[in-house]
């Protein structure tokens, strides 16, 4: 069986192949055109093209000498000061190969570097800037010390929008000859929440059985509830049909195996979209936050969520 990950197989090799993130890609393309790249900091949530963009930038810039002028280190493997003293310095101080103006070092997951390592890095960034430019990648820029931030051009990668993810998922489905229907695609977009990697992995997992990828298949493989089922449960509770809403809850937990933590989070998401009065919504959201916290602390999911449903019924009729 071919176990190749589609996220790697379909990682765009060049800046031109990256979908979405237009303004960032525009700036990076200018760097390539002018043959000049400052030290950069890429920050943003998972699966939003940070590593892809860093590699594509270097590939576009170096062409044939990419292999000799580019190095990627993952700071979550080696987080201490030794990695800066040894690997980073050794790479940074040697002259670039071919006619490349400088080398590029990508430090992925740089927010995992210890504070000592980050302090050592700031000297290296300055001393060897002529021969090496760094691209630091992180999820949270607040974990990068200010002196490093001030040495970098900062790019914040937002979550990808549904158009970008939908386009890519459909492209891959076509290439891989996966039958993906509209409900399956919408389910992938709902669950991915702007994370391209998650969307592609979900498509690959959902298609592994060789069947048509529908919303039922996608929600089942992700172990999440169909938002329509959640919505129905919430509507029943707010209309005062408590028994029926409990039936739905039991079906989600016992028959579909959705975990209570996920259920509480999905309920929160649907509550935000319900058409009820602002004051009712606020009262229920407050309760829902409490329920989510208690479930996280180990309280029984079924008891907590049924209490929330009861609360919704009681709120009914309130101004
Ligand atoms: N804009 C994009 N266009 C097409 N594919 C993309 C795009 N962004 C991400 N991908 C796909 O998603 C995968 C994950 O993206 P990437 O590794 O760039 O995420 P990341 O932002 O570095 O996430 P993390 O913070 O988790 O490391 C890539 O291998 C690629 O297949
Ligand atoms: Mg990455």
C-alpha cells in the first residue's frame, strides 16, 4: 500500500504554487526578484503555509544550488544553546555555494528554543548576516525574545480561508481520483478551521476506504459530530423538548462515539450561530464555558452537557 502523505506529495515547491496568503507571497516574491532576503520571522497557527513558504522562497532564490545553500533545523528536536554554537554557526559562517548572495537557514519551531539559545542566536544573526539569512518559524511570536523580533521582518500567517482550502482539497481529490461530494468538502472545511494540513490529512484518511467521501464519512473518521445534529439537539432544548434533546445527546456520545470535550466545543460553535435573543445567548454561553471547563477537569460529559441543555430550556421564555 502506498503510504505517502499527501501533505508532502502536494506541498507546493515554489512560491507561485502557494494558494492564498497573497500579501505575504507578494512580499516574498519581491525578495526573490531583488535577490535580497532579510532575517524573517514567520508566525501563525498550524498548517497555514509557514514551512512551505520558507522552503519555496529558498528554492526560488537558489535554483540549482538549493541543496548546498539551504538548511532546515527543527528546534523541537534540539532546543539548547549547543545547537546554536555548533550546527547553526558552522552553517552560517561558511561562504555560500555558486553565485548565491547568502545562504538561508530555516529554524522551524523556533519558539521551542530555550531562552539561552535565543540569546546566543541573536549574536549569530548579526555576526554572520552577510553570509546567512535566517527564517525563524513559530506558532507564537510572543515566545521569541524581543531582540530577535527586532532583527526580523515579521510575517503573520492567518488561517487560510475556505476558498483556498476548498480549491486545494478539490485539486488533490481529482489528482488522486477520490470521489468527493459537496457535503464531504463542506465537512472538511468545517473541521479544518483554516488549517490546510488538517484538511488534506482528513481527505486522505476519509478516502482510504475507497468509498465516496461524504459528510458522514468525514465526521466519522474525525470522530466529530455533524454540526447539523448538534444544532438539532440545541434547537430541541431551547424549544423546551428536553427529552428529545437528550436522545440526540446519547446518540452522539454512545452511538457515534464523539468525545464530550469535542462535543462541548462544537456546541459552543453552534451556540454562537443560534438565532435567540442576545441576553439568552449570553446566559447560555457563560454556562457553556463552565461546562467545557468542568469536562476538561474530568467531570462526566453526559451530566454536564445534559445540565447545559436543561439550562437552555429554562432560559426559554426569558426576555
Ligand atoms: N497555501 C498553501 N497552498 C497549498 N498547500 C498548502 C498551503 N499551505 C499549506 N499547504 C499544505 O499543508 C501542508 C502543511 O503546511 P505547512 O507545513 O507549510 O504548515 P505550517 O504553517 O508550517 O504549520 P506548522 O506550524 O504546524 O508547522 C503542506 O505540506 C502543504 O501540503
Ligand atoms: Mg511548519
